[in-house]
C-alpha cells in the first residue's frame, strides 16, 4: 500500500511541514493549492490513526469537481485488487475511511447557515478550500468544531488549513489574519502563518501548460494583479480599484499650523470611527490620524474625541444626519450629547451613491511629471499617513453591492465604519488653506497717511520726538489726527475728544512704539 504524492516544490513542502494552528497557502492562481491540500490530508490520515479530517468547499459541485474524483484516484479506491486500496469511499456519507480508523469527511456550505450542520462535531483537522469564498461567521463557527474527537490515540494539536486567492466575500477576514496580521487581543500571532504561492513556482504547469501564464497576463489589469501576482489590495469586485498604496499612503510629517483641519466621524456602539484631515494651500487632503474603537457609549466617544483634538482648532466636524435623531428613551440626540461635551457637529451629506463617487474622485490617480527632472509621477488629491492602519486596511477591501453596483456592500460590516467617515468628508466642500501673509507696513507720519487696506495689520510707527513732550502728550496738530484715525481703525477703545492721554496710558507707548 503506497501513496504516490509525486514531486512537491519548495512552497508545497513548506505547507506540509507547517504545524501552526492556522496555516494558509495561496495567493495567485496555478500555485498547486488543491493538489497539496489533498496530499496533506492523506498524509495526516495515514500517519495519525483515528484522526478526523473535514475538507470543505463552498458548493457540492465544487467538491465533486475538485476533490472527489482526485481523491478516489490518489487513494486507489476503485482498484480491482482490494489490497491496493488505501481507503474506501462512501458515496452516501461522502467520506474516505482508512483501515487505521482515520476519516476524511467531505462537506460544503452553500448557504450562510449550512455551517451549523457541523456544530457538535469534532475534527482534529479542518481544511477550507478557497477560504475567501466563506464568510467570517462560517469560519468562526467552524473553529468551534476544531477540537480533539477522542478517536486519536497520539498527541496532536488541532489545526486548520486554508487555501485561497484574493477576492470573494471572505477576502477581508483572510487578509486581516494572514496578510495584514492585524490581530485582536484574544488572537495569538504565532498561531497564524501564510505561505504565498505563484504559478511560476508550479513546475507541472510551467512545463506542460506554459500558455496558462499568458492567459493570466491577458486578464484585466486589476484582476491580473490578483490572479497572477497574488496582490491582496486588488481583486475582482473591488469597489475602489483606484486605491494604490504606493500613491496614496505616505509617511507621516508635521502638519503646518496654518493648514485647515477637519474631522469626519461615524458613530455606532459597535464602532466609533474618526478621521482627522488637513488641507494644504493647494487643496490637497492629508488624512493624518484616526480613531477606531468599539463599545463606547456616546459620552465616552465624545470624551475620546476631545482627547485626540488636544485643543486644536478644526473648521468642521462632519457627522452623519442620523446623529440628530432623538433617542426614544432619553429624548436626547447623539448630536446633543456631543454638544454637551463642547463638540459642535456639522451635518454631512448622506447620499451613498454620490458619496462613494466623491471618494472615487478624491482617490483618482493623475499622471504628471516632476517639475525639475521631468520624470513621470502618479499623484492623487488625497494622501493617507501610514499610521492610519484601519483606513488603509478597510478601504481596498470594499466590494460592490450585488443588487446595486453603484453602492458599497454592507458586508463585512466591520469594513464600513471608517470608510463611511471618509465618505462624509469627501462629499463635503472644502477649500484650500490660506497661508498667512506676513506684511509689515512702516509709516512716516510726516509724509504718509495710512490707507484702509492696512487695517488690522501689524505696523511700526516712526515717531518724531517733536511730537512727544516729557509728559508723553501729543501736540495738537493735523498729524496727530492721522495717528488718532489709525488707532480707531485698530479697534482700540477710547472716548472721543483728547485721544493722547488715553492711548498713551493704555498702551504704554515709548518713543518707538509697536502694536497690533
């Protein structure tokens, strides 16, 4: 009884040797994912007597096409000589039974709740083929069944295997766990490993079907990046293919003080998402900070926002219109609670379709040339600081709604909070910041008279000692009237009549006086 696994290439061998709790293999098409997952399941079944293995695909048709016939051939289930059969396949229960008591059970989850059929069952190993086609709920439900079955006599740590390509309803959770490695407090980073694979590493395809590479190269640009190169930021069905890390994400820098600053937020008990945006003199937007916290009641959210504001001035704080709705129990709206915490909100536009189109306009990449070198450059109207990790993670994962292609899918819901905040900003009108003009006007009152255009400017008055006596009183002449007129324009308080004494006492003037 021999199992012929053929020749595995290095990445496949790495996949077979990995012993982490969660092992993911894939990225691009043609990487030999399904083949190596079948090999690994068979090796586990032969080496661990009594082990229970669950192999899943999304639909029954996919299961039959990709695994049933291939496993029957690999395990010699239909060999005329019974002694050569490595396992027996039972069509009714769709399971491969090995002489040592091990089982490979085939299952599928066509609908969201189909995964509930595995509750109460125990499998030491669960393999999710094309994991990005499964929802996060299905994945989390399956983890409950990934435990010791009691049939395995040897020591073994239960684990799960995943194979996948970018895209699909499960793109977000797979990318978070294995690509971005953005873990919750209860998740152990060492439990997760991702082994990338490309078609170029598959010797079987490269030798026997080299034209397959050309097929992938002829795909539309975005899909080609995902299927040929395993790019997780671009995939089929992506709502914002405009997003490009190399263009939109930059390293943080100190925001100039004169730049106008805005805040855009989306509040919910499940997530409080806030973006801090600065606008430069040319109208370029820079998202320089974010808040992404859950389980905050309204007052806690307002206090958290104030702590991030640090007393800085913000021109507008945009929020969705539903925050103005009154709560049935308290009679207060979320807007009022923010106002009680000295945070004034501005109602943002809530049209989803026009809002997402506005985001696309801000993200649109424009080609230009460097002013000095002439080198081609790609620029956009919005930049995101690299410390805004949640926006960078969520934005490229948004997908088209199945029923309305002009709208973003609301699932996975976790992705929509911070991106909704971005939508509220993009749909609002903002203008470029104005750089303060440092203008100093010097007047010689012997020959010049201040003009109206200089109101409010910082001026230096050249005094002549002949206009000042020892008691610091003005001589009553026509030139003193010009000075008095200028002082009134600067909004200094005084009574009509003799301005000299009042102004001298209030401003502590000396021979050369400077004031605003």
